[in-house]
């Protein structure tokens, strides 16, 4: 890492005032942030706007065609249960040992059918 760079570690969410102080104290002129789809970066974006700091937002790429996506843990759980044909009662009474034979999951891509780079 170049000597003039700094790694700033922390865990938010932070307020606009916290973010403003960070931007000023470190003389940041460009902010690179990911598009997380949430409101936790609002303070950072507001502080950058107020100070005239350039903002670069890295957006998540679109999901490949035919790949299921979900937006919550509950929806993910429901999808897994649906495609694996496992029911909540099965999970409560499941034997914890790994299965000796793999089971096909409808809607999943098998490794041999995966697109090659």
C-alpha cells in the first residue's frame, strides 16, 4: 500500500456529522462506496454532498438470466425449502449427519452444466 494511503476501520451506521468529520479530517476529495441498497450510507452521502466531495457508487451487477434472487432472509429460506422439497418439520427432526448421496435440487445448475469461462 502506498505510504500516503490510510486504511480506516470502523463499523457504522454513522451520522452525517461523523462522516463529515471523517471527510474533513482526512482531506478526502473522492468517496467510493458500494450501492448496498440500504439507508446506512445516507449520512456519508449527505456529508459528501455538503462538502462537494466527488462520489463514485459501485453498483451490484445484474443477476445472470435464470438465476433466482431474493431480498430477505425469510424469502431465501422459503426458496430453499421449496426447491429442496424440505419442510420445516423435516428440519426440526433432521439427522445432523451428512447425507451419503447428493440430491438434485430443482432449479439449480449442476457443476457439469455450468457455463464455461
